[in-house]
C-alpha cells in the first residue's frame, strides 16, 4: 500500500500554489497538506484552510495573521496560525513533512527553501531566486543533507525529463560525460515579442502583465515581458544541470508547446511537449518517478499545426544579455542582478519608472557594485542588501527614469 505524502506549500495563494492544490485535490489518497503559507492574502488562505485542513497556516504579515487566526477560531478549524520568517522555516522543515513546494516569489523564499534543504526534504523548486542568488550555497546544502531537488519551472522540468536517467549534476563535466552537447531553453517571448523598441517606451504595467500563454503573478509576468525571467532561468539551469553558460541556448518559441530541449552529441534532440499549464510539471514532480493525472487537456498537435522558433533579440531585451553577463561573472553578480530587478519591477508596477528603465537600472547596479566571492548565505544577503540600496539611490537620483 502506497504511503501518503505530507506537503508544505510555501506560497500557497500564488499561481503555483493554487495549481499545486488543484493537483493535490485530484489525488486525496496520495497527498495530505500539512502547512500552507502566504505573504498577506488571509482571505484566500482561509478558504484554502477550509478545503484542505492543514495543521499550520503561516502569514508573513502580522495583521493578516491576526485576522486569519480570528476567522479560524470562529470557524472552529483545527489549524494553528503562525507568523513570520521563522515560522516559514519551521513548517518547511517539519519532521512529518516529506515534500516542500517552494513557490514564494523572489528573495523572500530563500531562507525557508534552504531550511527545507537542510532538513533533507524533497523540494519542488519553483522559487528560481534560491538558485539565482545563492546557487553554490544552496546546491551544497542539498548535497550535504541528502535533499531531493526537482524543478518546477516548465523549462527546467522539461530538461529534467529529457536528460538520461543516469545523469548526475555532481559529476565533473557532467554534460559531456552524459553525451549532451547543449541545453535548449525555450522562451515564449512574452507579450512584446514583436513590439518595436520605440513602442516599448510607452508600455504600461497592465500590458506587461498580459502574458499570451501563461497565467502568472504580476512580478513574474513583468520578468517575462522584459525576458529577464529567461535570463534568471539560464542561471538556474547552470546550477540545476551543471551546465556552463555557453552550453545553454535560449530559443524563442511563441507557442509555448515545446517547453525545452536537450541536444545530444550524436545529433539527437529530445524535447518535452505539452499545453502551457503548470499543473503538468507540478504533477510530474509530485509523483516522480511515477506519473499522475494533472487535469491538463491533452496536446492536440493537429490543432497546434505550426511550431515557430526564432533567436532572442538582445537589443530589445537586454535583460537576457545581462543575466548571461552575471552568470559568467559569477560570485555575487547573480544576486545583485536579481535584487536590482526586484526593485526595478516593483517601481515599474507602481508606475515610478518606465518599462525600458528596468534593464537600465539593473545594468547600472551591476556596474556600480564589485563582484565578490560567495562562500556563505551571509555573503549572498549582504550583496542583495547592497544592490537594493544602490538601486533605490539610483531611482531617487532619476538617473534611470527617462
């Protein structure tokens, strides 16, 4: 008889968290929710507590946590409400939890995801910033404590599916040793794939968040629109698959049907295809090495009919080039890139800076800070804080506002 898997979902009110709960609800005999967490969405978290009856509910916002605790008490639910980063780390490392969905967007997800790794959990990694910011530190913790790391980003999940079964990222020169010549990371191109550079000057947050294929949160939608998201995924792929920058090629594929490909030395190219629905990679990771029904409509190639591929435009989307630059620089550069991008995207969404100022601000911050070696988490957090301070100072001086 199959044992029940006990889950903590970090970021249960976001798009990945909601999709994860949808898959879990389809297999109540396999999964039990132990903890759900959110930033401040107490209304959504309350509804999730009613449906999934977790043992713990965690909110980062103190006021939201107080409101949730009151509603849970009135409803008579047996759910303990916790608050703060320490609580996130606690529920990510509970002894009774075997699987952690790491879906908190941005740097805020780093500490609880590391806590899950230290506890040796099976980690379903949707928080790419954990690897972008602290790749070496994070992967060392995963290996030291015997954690299992399964990628949730559709592209990295596709690569994982297309790799040979005996592939090991811990092996020296592992790509070549496994007969792999290149990883092909697909990109939709976002909502502005064919938008002229002059028209990009006037992009609004609403336009940037209207992705043609995927339903995502506002921050990641803007990252897709600037293509910095694909740059972050390049850095993530480097750490997940021990792949050098020159072996990771971005290919723009507007239909988002082929989620990524692996090219082998014999000329073979293996691809993973499917409709653009995050429940597919979530279900694959949840049940790995088995496969389970995810509620996703089967792919109809006759209806798709055409698959297109073009090279990325580094002139209109310089954020992608900046990510390659940061990866090659190594050290603290990726953490600086990520922090500057988070500040810039928040400013754009608040209509403080224009769309094209996002990559300009990132470049200015990268140029303004020295690259130093990363040995500890403190090195990462220090670089993150310095980059945010510089980014905010640059915005106040209006250097990147025009």
